[in-house]
C-alpha cells in the first residue's frame, strides 16, 4: 500500500470498535456529530439468557472533540448501568 493510500485512508482495514466491559455490560462509545460538537452517545449490550440485549444511550450534551466525547459517553453509560442495571433493557 502506498504512503498516500495510508494517509488518506484508502485500502486500509476497518478499525476495531472501541469497547469497554463494565459489570458484565459491554459499552461501545458512539458519540454523534452535531451542531456545536459531538453529542454524548453509547451502545450498551449484555447477554441475558442467551440473547444479546441492546440499549442506545443518546444525550443532548455536546462535547467539542471526539476523544473527550467518547470518554464522557463511557462515563455516562457506567452511571446509567449503576443506576438502572438490567432494567435499561425494559
């Protein structure tokens, strides 16, 4: 692969999704680009009785850069897990 391809993303592999495990839940930070920065968002998953349950967290909070938005999204997801546990899937 040429240097230009690598610099501009051509022909590369898809990056691994960021995931953090917390109290048996998997947290995927997924901030959404919006006006004023990135909206805090995450996908929370947990396998219950052989079925993967999914909860999408999306908040109005806007963070200026993607790295901070991802970190804040993980912190917010952990807070929701601590407060609600498995009830987030109801």
